[in-house]
C-alpha cells in the first residue's frame, strides 16, 4: 500500500486555548502532505498557516506520529497516511481564515476544559494525539 507522509499541528494560543478545524462533519487538527524536499517541521508550519490563516507560529516539540488508512481520491487508491504531529504556539491574536478549498468550514479556539467535548465528534488518531500531547487534562 502506498504511504503518504504528512505533518500537522496541535496549536495553543496565548490564552491556552487549543485550535480545531471542522471539516467533513468532524473536528480535526490542521495537517497536510509533505512536499518534495520539505521537512516535516516546515510542512506542519505551512499547512497550519494555509488551513487557518495563522502566520505567527513556532514549534515547541514533536508530540508523536499517527497512521491511518483511507481511500485517497487524488491517487485513486487506498493509502496509509503517516502524520507527524508538532506542538505549536502562537502568541498573537490573529484572524482565522478557513481554507474552503480543503473543505474546512470552521476554525475554533477551544478552552482546554472543553476539548474532550469537541473530541467526541472527531477521529481516533486526533483523540490519541491530543491525549499524548499532555496539553489538556485527561477526559473525566
């Protein structure tokens, strides 16, 4: 099976809120495919910026890697997507701009105490990486 490499961000702002995007009827984190010659870190920064409009971002650390299988309509076959996730911070209050051509309908800053309410309508890998990040208290 073809492997797709991707990178994304678990983004926290100066108010200690976590960023989520809403696409395909689920709450998700911004991420995307690594371009030829691009590092995972550069990809993660680029994809978060493209999908959300946030310019002032910096990476704190690598949180971990997830994998999932899906049908990729661009290549016309089942693929395995390996995504490296980075903790990112922004210390500026910027306007959010959902990337409509990527199917992103909304972007929200979620208070950390509400994150697991939103994750009830998310993907297993997203829940896993948020828990692994240690950035929010575990679900009660």
